[in-house]
């Protein structure tokens, strides 16, 4: 076998290198694979088709007529024969408001699509952050388990050498079992969060996915400038209101009759003369058949206006809650980052040095190690709260997740 074949074989046997999944990549994958968004895109096309149809006039009608046909002979050659066209002309404004309502419906379906897109983006972002936090919890708990195992080994040696009591060894073994139990729980939690993320991404196989990214520890969005004006839910509610208003204007024109115009030409066979005929017809509005439609349109317009106001108020409340959650989480993260975690780590260094010098006992060291691990886990929980609140604000205010 030539030497270069060996490199080919080794290359084929190497496992495939997969790049870690970033948040923007996860969002794009979810938006591409989500079946609900595909259905929403089809709804936009359907609304565009209805909007096109609403602008069209009815087709003209071809008319053929034969009058005064003699029954004694001669047939059609001695009758009045006419051929013509008739066209129904809608009352001015009817087609305008129907087309206007159709355009608003297209915008409505577009805004609904963007709202679904925004909601899915928020869900994927939150799931991504939870999976990141779960992976970091596993790492912190694994470090604690390794420390507990090392401590148990050290305690066993000290007891064997007569430098410590058996109680110290039992305490170390209890801490080890607790750390191992916590680690298994954190690992199950990590698997669950990755499965949730995989489902949102549209993956049938929720395999272990390597994630690239970190949880932000500082707020970069100026909260005072946040607004719901770019929120597609509010835009959809406004489009629904505008469509209802257009349909109400159209309903008010319902009693106005549509005019039918007709023209025909032909010959009178009996007198050998050319004939021309013009007709104008319109229904008599003796009974108002549009009163029910107007009543319905007025009610639907009122409903749309109330719904728009309700959506706006709900979004404002949600944004206020999200901003307050973000402020609180930012304060707690700063406290952990700048004071609590550094003090816990400094305490561990002091106890470790004191233990090495014989000033502290073994149990003091174990307690301090656990305190530091719990402090880091608490800091991680606050980081997750901060990032989830930030994701909510991004969804409400229309900003995009950061690279």
C-alpha cells in the first residue's frame, strides 16, 4: 500500500469535527425547521391571493336574444336578433374598501408571522441559556465531587496514620456521596435542557450538542429607551383594527346599488334594419339587506379597537415587569460578581492555608469548599435570571440576540 493511502485511511477513521452551536446559529436552525412558521408563510400567500381577488370586477356577460320570431314561417331570419355585452359596475368606493381591507389582511398575516418568529426566537434563546447554565452547573458540581473525593482520600490516610478520628473520615465520605448525588442530578438536568433545545431546533435526535457562548454578566441595553412600537403583536393588532375599519366603511356602502350597463347590436329581419340597444339597470333598495352586515362590521371594529388597546397595555405591563426583573437580576449579579464570590474564594484560600499550617481542621476545609461551590452555583442562577430577563426584553422591544 502506498504511504499516502495510510493518510487517507487515517483521515476517514477520524471522527467528524463538529463546530459548537452558537445562539445565532440555533435561532436560524429553529426558524428554518419550524413547521408552524412554514404554515404562517403559506397564510401570507393565501391572504395575498384574497387581496388580489378583492380588487377584481365581475366578468362581463355575453347576451344573445331573438324577439318577434314568426311562428308561421321564416324563423330567425324574420325576427329581431341581438348580440351584446352587459357589465355590472360596483358602486364607487366598494371595491376600494374591499381592496383596502385585503391589503390590511396581508399586513396582518405578515405581522402574525413575525410575532411567531419573535416568540420562537425568545424560546430558543431561553432554552440555549438554560442549556449553557446547566452545563456550567455540571462543571461546578464535578469540581466539588473531585474535591470531595480528594478530601475523602486524605481523611482516610490521616485516620490510618492516627492523625484524625474516624468521625472525620465518615464526614468526608458523606460529603463525597452527597457530591456524587448532586453531580448525577446536574447531569440529568443538563440532558433535559439539551433535549428541550433540540426539540425547538426541530432535531429528531436530541443528541449531545456542544454549545458556544457565555452568559452575559452585565446589562448593555439602556432600559429607558425600550419601546413596544416594533413589537409585531402590536403591529398585528393595529392591522386587524385597520382591516375592521375598512370592512365597516365597505358595509356602510352595502345599500348603494351596483349599476348594470348593457349594449347590443343586431338586425330586424322583417324590415331589414340594423338595431342598437343600450340598457341601464339597478336594483331598487326597497328592503335594506345590508343592515345585518353593518351591525356586524360595527361590532367587529369595536372589538378590534378594544383588542388593540388590550394588546398595547399587556405589552407595556410585560415590558415593565421584564425591565424590573432585569434591574433586580443585574444588581444581584453585580453583588455576586464583585463581593460575594471574591469573598468566598478568599475565605477558601485562607482556610486552605490555615489547614496546611494546622490552624483549621479538616471539617472546616470541607465546609468552606462546599460554601464556595454553592456560592458559584448561586451566582450562576442569577446570571441565568439576568439573561432570561434580557431575552424577554429583546422579544418585547424588538431587538435581536447578540452574536
